[in-house]
């Protein structure tokens, strides 16, 4: 029995499908969600969001947001989400370098924190982009 997953950003519905497993990065650590999971509301951290359906794992890069878990459905309201095959690795690497430069040149704690958040996001995008061999069996 699968669990229904909806991943939504302000711009689009990224995914609406029945899946077997969801692995998500939260403030409390990585959580795995299976059908009939106990209700949960949690904050998502930047990281890899993994979805397994029919034994095939699909990685996504998530930059943060919220996840609501109910026994038969999960809703993810994300700041940004990208599938591994949507990420241009060269552009992500260039953005990572720029974020590192901005972090080093930051003149205030606020600027440093903004640059650090951007750097974390780009590192996640790079990590997920390198997982383009989607369709790997679990």
C-alpha cells in the first residue's frame, strides 16, 4: 500500500504521486516515511529528498520548507525543489564558487549568513546532480 506524496513550491506542483518511501532532511535529522506513518509536522533543511517508487529511487534537491505527514498522505511545501536530472552541474558549480567568494567577502554577519545559506543550497544541488544515475534499484 503506497502513500500519496505532493511536493509543491510557490511556482509549481513538482510531484503528485503514490510512492513507497520518502527520505527527507529535517531539523531533527533524516527521517524515513512509510505508509501509515504517525502524523508529523516538521521543518525541512536543505538536503537530498529521496523518493522510492516500485524499487526505483529518485533524488531531489530541496532547499528547505515544511513537511506534513498523515497516515495516507505527505505534503511537502518547499522553498525550491529540483530533480537530479533538472540540475545543470556546471551551473551549480559556478554558483557554488560565487557563493564561496561572497562568503569570504562578507562585511557583516548578516551577509555572511546569507552567503552561507546560498553555499549550502549549491552544495546540495551539486550532490544531487551527481546522483543523475536515477532509476537505481533499491
